[in-house]
C-alpha cells in the first residue's frame, strides 16, 4: 500500500439517516437538527441527512422535510438525502439537497425483499428519479446494496455488481457507492472489486459504505484506499445495524475512521476531538452504549498519568 498518499480522504457521516433509522425510540426532530448542525462543523465532506421513504416504512424519519429545511448548512459540506422512488423525488425537489442518493440491490432476492421489485424494475424506477433530478439540476449518487455479499445469496458474482454499475453509468451517474450491506466483506474482496470497478470506469468517483458487523470495516477501508477509493461513508458512534444480524454493530464509526487516518497521516480534514464530543451527546440521546472503540477507549495517543506508587490489580 502507498502509505505516502497525498490525496484527501473524503468522509461522509451517514448517522443521521442510516444510523438513526435503526433506533427503536423516536429521536426528537430538534435533536436530529442539533446533531446535523454539530457534524457540519467537524470538517466532514458530506452528511446524509435523511431519507424520503414513506413514513410508515421508516417512522424514525417521518420528519424528513422538517429536518432538511431547518439545518444550518455549511458551504463546505455536501448535504444528501436518500431518494427511493419517484414519490420520494417529488418530495425531495423543494428541499434543495446537494445530492440525491439512490439505493439499489444488485441481487434479485434482496431487491425483491427490500424494494418489492426485480433488479431491472428497480433500475427503471431509478431512471425516472434521475430524470427528475436532472430537470432540477441535482446531482445523483448511485448506491449498490449487497455488492459485497447478500444475506440470501451469499457471495455475489462481480458480473452482478458490474451490471448495476453499467446501468448507473448509462444514466449519466458519475458517483457510485458500493455497500457491504451486512458486513461480510474481507479486504481481498474489497480490493479486487474496487480495483476492477475503478479500472473499468476511470471517470467515476467510487465510495465505500462499510458495516462493522464482523469487525473488519477498518481493514476494508485500507483495502479500499489501496485500490484507489478516496470517499467513505461512516456513522457517528458507529450507529446503525443490520436487520439480518440482530445485535450486530452498525456502520464503521466516523471517529474510529478518522482516528486511524490521523495516525497514518492520511488527511481527511475532520476534527477528531469534535467527533468524540458529539459521540458523548449521541450516546445520551439514543440511551444505549455506542459501538465506537475510540469513543470508549480514547485515542491511542492519549497519555495517562503514571501512578506515584505500585497499583496492584484487583483479583
């Protein structure tokens, strides 16, 4: 790996959407707005604010319009919303998000389970969403769920990933997110998949959305960087989860990612101390322990005072 990388690593915090949607108790609207405003000042490149799914499908995000209209935007931050379909696109137009995000399952079984559509039907729907976005001068990111593993089909042939990437490319999309939806990917798979995609589409900005379900998210980040990926999703405190792995951890924690990048002198422009302060507030807000290792243990460069005398460990 090139440890002397000079490129900036762009970090998008998806906690306000992908993280909070998994919480059992409704998070007050004003608290969501406070969280987004705080994250906006940390130096992150982007924030996934909310999702325009039907409120009955995801009650936690039923206040999407209110949140989006009341956040304090920073010029340096790209604010995005997840747009699942044409109805979501119609709702998104007046919100003036910087980017709309699509999410498409590359496997048939997951597509039918998640969207109640076949892969091709889902892509047709996305074509209509992209048309609306283009008419309103909004950029679109194409997302590929289950690209690195499917809960119903297991390993996913690269051809399935390529099929969706080519479809997005033909729609004019030049930012594509690759998701390890259930956290089953390994560094070799991440490297080979991303290298092949980047070689095939050199003018596309690829990002990685990695879950830490099995503890390999940071290793997979490094594999992605080695392949040429410079854009990563992360979630404050590691918020999120996996519906197919009850009790599993969520997305790679933003503070864990930034801590690793800082130690390696890989520039992200994100302030770790601010993230740690926000994580404390988030833990109080959600009412349960966060999965972030740096939130719990502190940065590895944190110095503790040496004891004046020997301190024996309790039995």
